[in-house]
């Protein structure tokens, strides 16, 4: 089991002339047992102007066999950057969420490389007042990866 936390400061794009700085704080806990690993993380952006926003993340992966891994990730975020400046909703905070489920197949290991192929599906939860702009999205992804050992 491991845990981490980190406070920090970040200046938003716009360089020295920007009047918005953000204090960022993060904390996470990782638990590993056998062939599973789970991470819980929290983060907060606290701008010098405006309200603070939080994000929560929970993800877990289970290696069923040396070649088969399943994983899931749930995240919830408060977002206030979904609309351009000038839109009446520009500074409004919306709570959005995403749930992803996936699978990876790793080819038998050969030398210092491990090659895997996988896919995932993600479903989003957005407030009703955002559906006219963002719809009710679901996304899919396929991928290949190479791990150097």
C-alpha cells in the first residue's frame, strides 16, 4: 500500500500577464494485492479568482492470467471550463462523471518487450443542462502498447 499527497501552484496559460493562478492539491492511495492494483485519488484546483473544483478517481486492474487483464476506472469532476468566455455558463461549475471498462491481451513475453492489445468503452454522465451541447456520449477505444522490461 502506498500513499502520496502534493500541494502546488500553477499559473494558467497567458504568462506573467495572466491574473489567474491556481493552487493544486492532490492525494492518492494505492493498494496492491496479488494480481490486482487499486488507486483512489483526489485533486483540487483552487484559483485565485473563482470557486475551487474537485475531482475524484477510483481505478482498479486485475491480471487474470499472464496474458489477460481487465480494468475499470470511475471518475467524477467538477468542471467550470466547458464554455468559452462570454457564454453565460462560462464560470458555472458542472459535475461530470465517466465510467470506463477495459481489457488487455498481452502476447507471450519475448525478450525485453511485452506487447499488448486492448480496448475500452467509456460512458459519461453529464447534467441535463449540458446535453444540448454535449449529447449523451459513449466512447470506444482500441489500442496497442509496448512495455520495455
